């Protein structure tokens, strides 16, 4: 495999940066704070830049599809299905790689409700609660998995699939590095979401994924998102 030094950049999550120079064919590689890989943003700030980028792209797609939402000849149920197919699919791209914090989870829920309100033509001046919005959606399409639950499901399923495999992804997932974490509050890691959602430590979850039936049940239960107190509108 040939590596192009001109197209290759370095990014690190070490607060101190890269200590030494890295060279390819006597050409020193530059360092960056973020880069795009297969359409997804990889950043030294974690998943937040990518999630915010996906929210912006989804919002833009919803705006471009405004003629559909205003078309009175299309039923509400069809509009919601079109929204989930044409706009929400943009948001969900590569969501398996995200590390979700409480703030990002709130943003995901807010995005979904904004999309529903746009389709339902509900203004913030109408003082309609989020629970009422969800009720109208359920009446139109029946029971459905909300957006945050879908993100959780995809990440948990990918975790199970990778843990049962024997490829490089499993090696990286189970691998460790020398040294210890710094003192003080730590940044949330990718695997911390798995522990938080399932209530299982890493070793126990690794054993659980071997039983596909049991893991499917765990995914179903762990992806349920507790409802927050209803508010007039999402900020």
C-alpha cells in the first residue's frame, strides 16, 4: 500500500499534541484538528462537531422539501414517512460511531420534534406540547421508534456485531493503550454509552453478545429513552 504524504494528515486526542515529527518519504506530515472520512467528521473534540453537522444537514434537507410539507394532497402519514426516508436518513449516517453525551441526546430529540412540528405546521406560538406532537404522529403512522432510540439501537447492534466478529474493528474495540487517564472528570468514551444504556460492564456485555437472542432483547430494552417532562417547545 502506498501512502500519499501530501494527502495524509495527523489528528490526536492528546491535549499535549503530537510530541514528535512523523515523516513519510522524508516529508513531514501536517497536523489538523478535524478531517472528513467517508463523509463523516472525525475531530479531536469527539462526536459533537459531527452530530451538529448532521443536525444542520438534516435541517437544510427539511427546508428544501418544504413544497412536500405544504402539499395538501399528501397525507400526514406519507409526509412523515418521506421525512424519515429523505431527511432523517441523512442524520443517521455513521451514527454507530458517535459518543453521545446528555447534551447531544437532548439535541437529537429536539431535532426530531422540530421536524415533526414543521410537517404538522405547528408554530411555537401555538403552545402545543411535545407530548401532543408525539401523539399526533402516532395517530398518523402508529407506534414508532423515536430518533434517539434508533441511534441507540444502531450503536448497540453494531457493538454486538463487531464483538462477535474477528476483524480489525474488534481489535480496536477491545484494545488498550499504555498509561493511565488524567486526574479529574474524564471525557465520555464510546464504550461508556454501552455501559450506561445496558447497565452491563464491558466484560459482561462481551459475554452477552455471544447469545444473539439475548442481545436482541437487551438492545430492545436498552434503546428505550425515558421521557423528559413535557415542554411547550424544544429549544
